[in-house]
C-alpha cells in the first residue's frame, strides 16, 4: 500500500529543468553541472482514466510519442508505478534544448516530468528519489544508468555522484565560472561514443587521472582558478573520443589560447564545453572555437551560460 | 654555475622527519598523511673532503651503509650534485620507524637528510624541491617514483600529489582524526606488493573508484566524518592485495565493527591503517584489530597517532 496522496485541487503543473553538461573532462560518468542558458518544460494535466499520454512535443521533431519510448513519459510512468499513482496524466513537452546538442536534453525532459509530478504530491519525494526516477528515462535514451546529467539537472550547481545505489549526490562549491557550449553540426550518438571506449584502462593512467580529478575537486572547494586550469586534464576519455569530432584538438587549442580554463567534451560530444572566468572571456573563447570549427567547414551553435545553482523547479502560476 | 651558498658557521644539523601512511585506500599512489607517533632523525656534519659517509645507523640493523644504496645518503648525494654542493657530509641516522612497518621509514630517512641539508643553505629550496630530492632515495627503496610517503613527510597533514613533473603537492584540510597503525609480523615487500597488481583495470571500476576518491576529498574539505565513512572504499587495490595478509578482511571487519571510520592498507602493507574519530575509539579499534590478528596466530605492533600537521623540520640546538 502506498502512502502517497495527491494534493487536492491541483490539476495542472509545469516544471522547468535546465540544460546540463556531463563529465567535465576529469569526471567521466560522475561529474556534471547545470546551465542557465536553456531548458525543457513539461506540463502535466491530471486525467482520470489511468493513461499516460504525450499530447504534444513543441519545437523539435523526431522524438517518440509512444509513452514507453520517450524519456519524459517513461520516467513519469515508472514514478507513477513505484508510488502507486493511478490517475494518469496528459503531458506536453516544450523542448528548449536542441537535439544532440550535448546539453542533456533527454535528461532535462525526464527531470521536468518527475519534478512536475512531485508538485502534485502532498508529501514530495527527495531530490535523490527524483534522480532515480528520471534515470529510468535516461536509461532508454543512452542505454546505461548514467546520472551525470540527471543529477545536476535536479540539484543544480556542480554535482558529484558518489553512488547510484543508494543514490548519493554531492553538491560542490565553485568559483564564478562562465560555460561555453559549442555544438558542431556533426552526428555522434551517445551510444556509439560509449561503444568506442576500451573496457580497460592502464593502472598508470588511472593513477594520473585520479590525481587530476582529486586536484580539480580541491580547486572547486578552494575556488582556485589556476589549480582548476592545471588539473582539468582528461587522459582517459578524450584521447579515445577526439577523432569523433573533426578538428577537436585544434578547437580545444583555440579555446585555451583565447584564455579558456579548460575545453573538453560536453557529455559524450560532439558538443564541447569550455570554462571561462568572465563573460567577456567567454565571448572571446566562443568566437575562437566557432572560427576554428568553421575553418574545418563545420557549422556550429553556441551558448554562453553561468552555472545554474538551482536545478529544476515548478513554474508557479501567475 | 650554482648560486647555492652554505651558511657561515653551521657545521652540524639534525632534522626530524615523521612516519607517514600512503594510499589511504582511495588514493593509490597520490594520497598520504603524516603521523605524530614516531619518525627518523638524520644528523649531518660538514666535511671538507667532498665525501658523503654514513657514520652510524642507530636502532635498526640490516640497512645498507653504502651511500648509493641507502635512501638517506642517496637522496643527499643527488641534492648535493644538483645544487653543486661539494664539501661532503658525515651522516648519522637514528631510525625511530620500525623496518617494514608500513609507516614510510625509507621516505622519512631520505626526507630528514634533505631537510637537514636545506638547513645549511643560505637560500633554502622549496618543499616541492625537497620532495623531488627525497624521491631519489625512495626510488632505490621501492623501485618506482612514488611520492605518496615523501610528500606528506615533507609537507605534513594529508597531501594529494597532483603531478610529479612539475612537482605539485596539495595540502587537504581534515577533521580531527586518530590513526591506528597495526603492523603484523609478516614479510611483504613493497616491490612484490606492487608486482601483483594487474597492469589494467576495468573502466567501470575506474568510474566507481573515482566517485569514492572524489567523495572522500569532499569529506575532507567538509570535515564530514559520515561521508568519509561511506566513501573510503578501495575497489581496485585492496581486493588484489588482501590475500598477502592472513586475516586481512577479518581484521578490517573487526576495526569497522569497533567504530573505525575506515580500515585499509597502510602503503602497500602488510601494515593496516584505521581512521577513528576519537582517541578512546582508536584504543578500542586497536585492541579489536590486535585480537583478530592474534586469533590468526599473528603477532603485531600498534601505534595510535593524530595527524601531524607540520611535517619534517630542523631540530634547533638548545
């Protein structure tokens, strides 16, 4: 028997979930951050026939409307099942995050759905639980249980996932940072970007990479930009994925030469993330990265965003 | 040409270097801490014939007296060479750290030697440089360039080595901790403990271990004992080395059951390190660990020590 009760008189709710960037170079599958630039919205309307239906997906085409194939509706289904919520919901998804942009679009839709549902509950579940539910959606999108987009999407800020079972997410402090996201118009699917990774890594590389991860976490706590610059080195994943993106190392070099603290893949790519210490610098770095992609004949979109400290939330009615 | 000058009128100096414990479970080859319990002393007396001679090693037998085989004199030789110091020194080593006790005895002697020499210089070198010189000694003892004992021995506290070249050591903050070191009377050499490690690790384990390392560093910064307890998990090295020590997992379990925050290898073993949050608790944990080793017919020595915040230093004449 479930103790979950729905609030009286609430029939429709909209939640916003921000774009995110996962891995951050040193933290493959464990680090991620929330962006302020864009996000997805999900509106849920209560039904009484027990069905979960996607009514509409705005702004993008090609996403599945079948409830058990779409990340948002699948996460919602699982949360309803586990909490024994049987009324059913109609769902409208407003995609603010471009498809394949490396900014966690599938995670954001799933998170917006479960955060919206949480708003219906008299006893809302914890943020850790929301991550778990949203992960069901992420699983059908990426083929694995990776919370590095979902966790910052729910919690905001920069997050470290210590454990998936039990779910444990740690919010890291951080200095003032501006994130540049560059989305080159190349097709790289998360599943194939994961497929090319060797299943084993040398112990020696593990030690070197651990040292960089450890130092980067120290840099976040100490808000030490120069230590961050030295330690944001990815010795394991980047060398294996760089050739998926034409001009990757030249674009990275262009970013660093223009003053970026680091430039790396956003998630599994092809998008790239650069950290900058000011907005002016972020603009300079953006232009340099775009110019280099252009030199390789590649069009790209760009976003500049501070880190979003809040994560997903219910949009209150006016 | 060297700019190094020796201070006038200084002919004899003694330095103390503390015992250390390396790895700390989650930080293979990169984390270490300094102990307050014991340490080695090295006394240098200036000569004028250019020779480096070991006059005496007190308290232990079996250490090499040949200057290029002993960790202390070899480190001193290298430092003299690189700084172009040609007078020569006589050396007396007072070993406070028991041989093979897993408390960084070879590192401590090397560090005491280079710290003593630094006291002769009008322009002393940096602590990073001292780590580099002492590492030459560590290399002949362990067959590799591992600074995880040398760094905390020089710097004190808990240290993370981000990079060996250039040398970069980060001092971590930490909550009040009492360390228990248990030295079972078993022979395990550093070189062979290293030799059994597989040269590759699964990517999946790397991700899980990175998460624990990252969380442990967060726990040190946040001085969060419970987070430390959850995150001090070694999924990579411990399973490979546990069978080198009879009863390892039972002793570990006895420690944890008695309230230890973590129990793991001290360095490459056979000694074990446990973290406790009070002295009373450390005494309880010590007894439990000793009793379990005894049950396996193994004698053991024990030390209880807070973390030494200062590292190696020159002992001033009275």
